[in-house]
């Protein structure tokens, strides 16, 4: 029998992890992108010998260091939560999930932290070439850190390269290469890092636009905008390419998430992609209500995105909950029944092993093997429990896409005004550039909302629901730590903003 779940406790644990992750993600993409921009800025300085590029690099490096230091603090707290609030998760998948995180800490973060000291403090202590090398190593280390973390997250979205051990009730790694080259992990890494590059470019453009508005450091601001805009156009193009690939992998591995992203309840052949829409929040799986109050669709586009071919069928939420025999889609109720049989067989296997009954244990193990692919569904009560929050996923996805479409246009307009020599006089464009700073973070955060909210109710897709993955703590305990972290992280954000603003107002070193 499945143990009674306290969903109040589970939801507070979810909320605390979401709070920590979203605060941490304020710092991470800027670290990823700005580290690479710093390497480009310093490369120009070393190639040209122009001291103005050195001053420019040192200015952006100071902002990078502020962001990097506070980001490390939030990241450490985030990882500790796997042991505090999600100890069952850590026990069940620790052999797999812990490996890439350990590599990230031992190798990638160590590389990044070691050369950070040389990069930040070594301007007058090492040669130009050595200093440039250290700056590139920080950029490479930062993005290698992201690689291993996203390998771990990609495995949660598409668990591969492992087997379930019925004797220990744990998932164990059997193919490390398959985990590393998991197509979901690869698409997440390319999309996440390129979006970090894009955010950093928008940050540089925003701060530089403020200098142009104030009539200060105009040469530095224009140079920064040129590099950031060129790099931003390239990054935006790759964000679009990698985003398309990520959506394709979602359609193949997480069709319920894709259906929620598009508010698609009834599956369609040649399904259209929603360009603009307002979700009917009262709509639930299986009812007769319209899913949208208003929508505009691009014909055939969703089938192309999901399956790479016209005339293909894209399953909707109703198909995945209630099944679609014509399309070969099993119902949620059928999978739940098989999952419960897998749980019962596992319990029978353990009992037989304890009683040293080899015949019974082998029979139970055979039954478990037949149903183990549906193990996670055994902890759900109905097929509708596998439906994520549709409105949240839909709006987050479409906000991300809309902003991702806007950003390259801004870079192109900036480059046009630079080419015409009219950037200083385009006051409206300076305001747009400044507004890019909050918009960049909104796009970045909504991307992670799509990835994680759209995956619910799963901690490990299809295998481990969140209500089984959490720690048996009281709701009050988690509420207390939730508000403690909320207070602490808010203080850190305020501190970062104040230090950043002080440094920006101070500006780069003068000639």
C-alpha cells in the first residue's frame, strides 16, 4: 500500500526549491555570458595594445566578480537542499545524479575558481598572455560547470544509462557515456549557455545605454555595445536554433510538457503553433470547454516542430491522460495500474528474499521487470495527476519565445545606428537598451519555469514523482526555512544591486 502523502509539506518543499533555484538563476546566466565577453574584450586589448580596452575589460570584470561571488553562495545552498528536503531523491538516484555534480565541483568549479584569482588580481603580476589565458580559463570553467549541472538536469528530464536495483531500491548507473550524451542534456546545455551569452550581451547593452543617456564614458559605452551587439546577434541565432532542438526533444521524451506549453488538449494532425493566446483557466482534461478564450495559431508549425514532418500527429493532454488507441497512446489509468503492480511485485520480492524463498523471489522479480517502466505511475491516483500546471507552463513558454524574438531585432537596430554614426543621438534607443536588462532576466527565468513546472509532477520523468522524492519533514519546518531563505536571498539581491549600481555609477577608470 502506498503511504499517505502530505501534499502541503510536498508543496512547501517544492516552493522552497523553486525559490532557491530562481534566486540562484539570477546570477548564473550573467556569469556564463559575461565571462566569455570578458575574454573577447581582453583579447582585443592584447591584440591592439590599446589601454582603453584594458580599462573597459577591468570595468566589466569588476561587475562579473560581484555577480560571481554572490552566485556561488546561493548555489551552495541549492545543492544542500537535495540532502535536507529531498533525501529520498538523493538516496534513490544519488549514484547517478551525484556523479556529474561531483565532477562539476572537483573539476569545472575548481578550474574556474583557481584562474579567477589570477584574472582578477593578476593584472600587474603576470604577463599579458598569461592573464588572457586565465580569463579564458574562467570562461571555459564557468561553462563547464553549467555542462555538468545540465547533464544532471537533463537526466532528470530523460533518464537513460541506468537500471533499477530491486535489492537496494535505487537507480544505478550502467552507462556514463549515455548519460553525458543524453540528447536532452545536450540540447539543454546548448540552449541554456547560449541564452546566458544573450543575457550578458543585453546587460552590457543596458549599462552602456545608461552611460550614453548620461553623456558619460561614451567611447567605452559604444565599444561595449558594438561587441555585445555583434556577439548578441550570433547568440540570439543560436538560442533560436538550440531552442528548436530542445522543443523537439521535449516532444519526443516529454509529450505532456509539450502539450502544456501549447495548451493542446485534443491531439491533432498538422497541429498549429499558438502565436498568441489566452488560456481558459477553468479547462481540465476530459471536459468539453474550449482550451482558449482567444488564440492565433501558425498552421502546421507545431507538427513540424514536434516531429520534423508535415502530416504528423501531436498528442494532446486528453490523449495522454485517457489514451488514444488509434495513435497507440496508452492511458494514464493503464500505466497507473501497471505501476501499482510493479510496486506490489517489488514488495513481494523483498518479502520473499527475507524469507529465503528463491522461487517466489524470482517470480516476483519477473513480474516487477514486466511493469517497472511504469513504476513512478504507481504513486499517482489518476491520469490527470500527470498533467502539469497548464496556464503557468503556457504563458512562461510564450513570454520566453516573444522576448527571444525581440532581442536580435534590438541588436540589429543598435548596429545600424552605430554604422550610421547616430547612436549618441538616439535617445529612445538608449531607453530600449536600458529596458533590456530586466527583460533579459524575465526571459531567462521563464525558460526555467517551462523546464521545471512543465515536468511536474515528476522529480525523475515517469519514474519518481516529487511526493515520493521528498524528505519526511513537518510542514512547519519547511515553512520556517522557506521564509529564512526568502529573507536571506532578498538581502543578497539588494546587496548585489547596491554594489553593482555603486560600481556602475563610479564607472571605468578615467584616462
